[in-house]
C-alpha cells in the first residue's frame, strides 16, 4: 500500500525533530541506527518509510519515545500484557471481550462433555455488542484475580445465596416481632419444587437467569425464601 503523502511528510518531520534533539547529522543517525544515510534522507523527504521499531529506536536516542494519542491529545497505552489468556497461554482476540467461563457458556449441547474454561469470549461481534449494550465496553481485557477459578466462583455464589437467605430470615423475624406474630403462628408461603434448592449447589451449567435467582425455569413460585 502506497504511503499517504501527508503521513510521509509527518514521519519525515518527526525524524528531523529527533535528529535535532539528538544532535545528529543524517550520517551520524544512520550509523547509530544501523541503516544507510540514504534511508534517513529519503524518510525525511517522504520518499520512503521507516519501520516503527527503527523510528522508536531513533526516538530513544533523543530521549524521546513513540506513543499513541486520542483525538483530545491524551496518550493511549497498550493493552495490558498481564491480562488473562487462554489455556494455551495466548492472548485473547484484542477486538473481542473476555468473560468468566461460567457466564453464559456459549457452546451447544457439547458443553456438557467439555471442560469449561476459566475464561471465554464470543467469537462474533453481534454477541459481543449485545454484552456491551448491557454492561458497557470494557477498556481492556481483565487481569487475573484471586477467586477467578470456576470452583471458587461457584463457592462464592453459594455463600452469597446463604447470606441472602439469612438476611431475609432476619428481616422476616424482625417483622414478626414488630407485628407481634408468634413464630408458631407464622410460616412463609412457598411452593418451590426441591430442584430450586439444588440449584444453589449445582455442578451443571446454569442459565444467567438461574445464576441471578435460583429457581427452575418452570417454578410456579419463584419466591425469595425458596
């Protein structure tokens, strides 16, 4: 692809700025970079381009560095090198978003025979954009955190469910005391099947709805005291 003349002129001007800051002639800069003086001269006149690595090395000679800036002139940093990776140790696709493997597990029926990954992502922009409409656009891929293991997250969900039930029980007990209702005269109304309780300790994948409220899809009650 031919270089845009305005971009070529901008690179040439930057290289001249670098030479001025480094107090180097074209020949001196070329020698320090390990390239020909002709390459330096042609870059400054917009005839050719320099690889970014060479330009970055030249900037370093002048005590400068290359960077990206947004439309407001603010510097944009590179993506976090320590972000989560797949099972092979590779970075996830930069343009897609990563989430925990127990959130909306995207495989079909084969998901029950495959080991669920700690992190996953949607392979198409359509599903990615649906998540972004719901939760916003993450600024980067997430960093590994303690408790990211799927078993740790399942335990945290169980602990949270138990805590919610205890808190609800405390609220109901306080309300009974306020109303002067004896415990033996009061019982919560619940018609949940036993499967609702089993969801709290399920080892099988749960739907996002079940993760939020532990009820079977056909539960007629869906109460908060199941």
